[in-house]
C-alpha cells in the first residue's frame, strides 16, 4: 500500500493542502466582522460608486471575457505564445479556464447564500446564515456563493496546470497574475458588500481544483491512448 498511497497523495495534495487555510478561515467566523468594516446600517458606501464599479467591476470583467475568447480562438488559430504549444494543449488551456468560470457561475445559481449587502444589518432583509448550513434559506435573494466576479481572475489559475508542462517559462507569471487579479477583484467586491472573504477564497480553490482535475483527466487519457497504440503496434 505504501507506493499506492504515495502516488495518491502526490495527486491529491495540491487540492487538499490549500483546503486547510480555507477551512480555518471558515471556522474563524470572520466573514461577518470583516464585512462590517465596510458596511453600516446605511449599506455599503462604495456599492454603487460609478468609478469604482467601472474600474473594478465592468472593465475587468470585459477584459477577462475578451482574453478567454482570444484563448478559444487561439486553440484553433494560434497566436503569440500559443504557437509554441501543441493543439491539444491549447484546447486544454482554453477549456480549463472556461470550465472554471462556468462552474463558479453554476454554483452561484444553486446557492441559497445571499450577499452581505442583502443582510438586514446593512439595510437589506436577510439574516446571516453560513454557506455550510445547506438547505436553510437566509430570507434574501441568494445566489451569492462563491464569488463570481473573482473568477474573472481566478479562472485563469486553472490554465497553469497545462502551462507548467507546455510553456514552463510562462507558467509562474501566469499563475501569479491570475492570483493577484482574482484577489484584487474579490477584495473590491468585498468593499462593495457583494461578497464575504470566504466566497473569494472558495472561488480560488474551486478554480484550482478544476484545473488539476482537467489536467489529470487529460494525462490519463493520453497515457491510455499511448498504451493502446503501443499494443497495436506490437501486434
């Protein structure tokens, strides 16, 4: 069992280890106290500020979507660094990023958790209910977990797994840029009262885990294909 456990741990560790600080944050109960730093009974002062909304919400989201479309186009008509990647890797890159973003959107549609600005203490109608208490509605509109806007940055984290193999010189910078952008967008939404800190952290983890799962699936498929081709050649 030793070698099997070692292989299993190497595969699962990149997903399980980041869960430790994330679960510690959830257990700390600091989501609401942190939201109170930016909100009051009158709501969140920066919620609808035109410059803030434009520069840290609308523009980044549009640029992120444009970048994703460019990756999708480059999967079939490579440009820039994509020319150094194989066709399969280019498709995996675009698919991983798109899947991460779409999955966050799908999770939000299913969630009953409402946003901080929906709470009664911030001028809304909801009462605080942890996202861990499934099936219990908070009296608000819901659909606020995890952080969708942060996925415009964190979604690109999922592409790191193919880049580390296909374009290693770019992989570290790509990962750092994705994390910085995701954190900046998540924090900006927190200031506006749109999300709790845990929502942003969970978005980062979901995108990371999905990128790893896609890469594992691709690598397994390639290994089986090579093994099958080898067997056919030998026969």
